[in-house]
C-alpha cells in the first residue's frame, strides 16, 4: 500500500510515541579535553595529583601551563603542536592525567581509536578517582559498545564529583540511545539539569526521553523549553517542529518551520516541513510548490523528491509522480518508500502490474521487514496472476503488522481466489473485527475489474456473511 512517510535514519528523530529510538553514538566521542580545560581554568579539578577539592590555586603548575597551551593549539587544529605540548606536560609531570586525555583526543581526531584507548587507560591508571577521567573513559567505552563498563565508568565519575553535570548527561545518553532504558535516562538528565539548568542538550535529551516513555505532552513541553533556551539551535527546533507535525499541531509546526527559515534560509528540512504541513492539509498544489522550493535549495534531496512524488500522486498527476519517484530512485536506488509508492501507483492506480512488480521487489529488497512493502509486492503479484506467490508475501506482511486491516483484506482476497474459503473467512473476519473502514487504509475499491464490489469492507462483509450462513466458519 502507499507509504505516507519517508524513512529517515534512526538518529534523525524520535516518533511521537517514543517507539522509534535514537541510537547514534554521541557527536563527539570525547569531550574530555574541553571539559578538562574548563575545570582547570576554574580550578575545580578533583582527584588529580597535587590537588585537593576546595584549595585555592595561587599559580598554575608548569605542566598545567603546557596542557592549556596544547588545548589552545588543539582548538586551532594544530595537532602536531598540541601533541608536543601535551607530551611536554607529561615530561614535567608524568602523572598529569589531563595530558593523556589531550593525547587521546588527538588520536581520536586522527581516526586512531586504538591509540586513543591506550592513552585513556593511562589516564585512568594515573587518576582513577578523577571524575573527568572516568567520564572520558566512559565515552570511549560507549563508542566501543562496551556498555556495561561505560555505565560503571560514568557512575564512578558521579561518585567522584557529585557536582559534575557532564557524567549525568553521558549516562543518560547511554541509557536512552544504547540500552533502551528511557526512565533511567530521564532521571539522569534531570540530575544533570539540577546541577546545570542552562544545559540545552540535557534539556533537549530529557524531552527525547519523555517522548520515548510515551509522555508526549511532557516531552513537547520540555522541547519547547529547550528551544526557548537556544532559539537558534537547529537540532532542537527541528525535533520540536517534527513532533508538532506528527501531533497534528499544524499551525505551530508551520510557524516553527518559517521561523527556522528566517534564522537559516538554506535549511532544506524546514522547507520540506512546510510542504509536509500543506500535504497534511491536502493542499497539494502548495505542497508541490514547497517541495520544489526545497529542491531549488538542494537538488539532491531524496526526501524532497520523494515527497514531491507523493503530493503529485495524491493530486492525481500520475505521470509527474512517476517521474519524481524515478528521479528520487536515481539519487538513491535503495529508497524503499519511493520504490514502494511507485509500484503501488503503477500496479493499482495505473493498472500496470508488470511494470510495477520490479519496483515492488526493489522496495522489499531495501527493507524486507516493512509490512507495507511486503503487502505491495504481494498485491501486485496477485494482479500479475501469481496468487500463490502473493500469499507468501502477504502472510509475511500480516505477521509483521497483524493489526493492519488493509493487509488482512488483501490476504483474504488471495485466499479466496486460491479456493481456501476457511482462511479467507479468517482474514476477513479479523479485518472486520477491527471495525475500520477499508477505504481509510488504501484504495477504496479493488484494484482490478473482476472484483466488482463497491468497497473493500463491502466485499469482506458480504463474503464473511455468506460463510457464516453456510457453516464454513464452524469448520475453520
């Protein structure tokens, strides 16, 4: 059946009910050097050799001076000079752990993950009770998917310095993004915000965790708060606007997309969002115009090209939609949504099943566990005369989406045509029990003229009633 949404990487968003979770590793594997530099500058380092919490710093040690010099050079991307400064700090004081973190950061930036790990282990060996060191070590372990060890490292950091906010944030990321423990993540982010209420990222991620818990209202309120803290933060603004769109808060979403374009005129995603609002409002001409504006900004946007095809199809301009879908597939041959929609349009609306089948197969190959894609291939195979083959794909689709009445209806039709009245009755019965109008889940009429009924529900209910009267159901 027609797919009404474009698949995006999981890291790009979280669904309104929280079931689609972010899974990316944090943007920077280590924030250790910047964090350490701030701590050293503020004389708040805890657990490093020669320092006691609360002591006043009368002068910076030579090792600390070399370290801060290296941090400045690292910020300027002078990696060779920064490495020399960090090594000089270690020559002065071999137990100066921040220098090991600096060297680890350089190795990570150079793509030498193993080398980064070696320096971090030296830092841990030197200062095992340092909160920044344990935080950096936890980030490294997280990046290596050693999640249980990472959790312990973050907990050690929190124990070492209860006033440090960063380990709480990183622990929250671990719980939310890797371990699917949104309740624990929310608690960690709240703990971080109690220590640093102005942390935009913690506020944003708390909203994300609340959405994952199904607390949509609280999650949206938290995202609104994060956006108020950082109005120009595009990640926060996009998350909130996308949520508003999914929640049907179209005026709020439209305002957010327009405000984004005022801040960042080249934000293609906001222009696409405007098109999404118009598409939900069924003002397809405006949606088409918005998606074309997005393509003027970014001609290689697969999402904009695919959604342009959707709007053209919904408007009834099938030739234009076919061209748009094919252009989207030329940009990304694994674009399952475009392939699926093109197949459904050609097979069902244009009644060209032979032309449609290769596209349906491409969609399933791109995502073999997508129930809609399997349903499309099965329904088109049936139209092409292969009812037995169609049943295989439709049964898989029903297993993946047992509560989707449209797919059950399709399977019932195929079973009926194969002469299996009992299984047909079972499929129709399940679909009817869901008490949904079939024209809400796909084409309102059967795809081919030999099925001459007014609606899918009519066909299913008539056949089901006849089977009840004949007693077949009692033998099913």
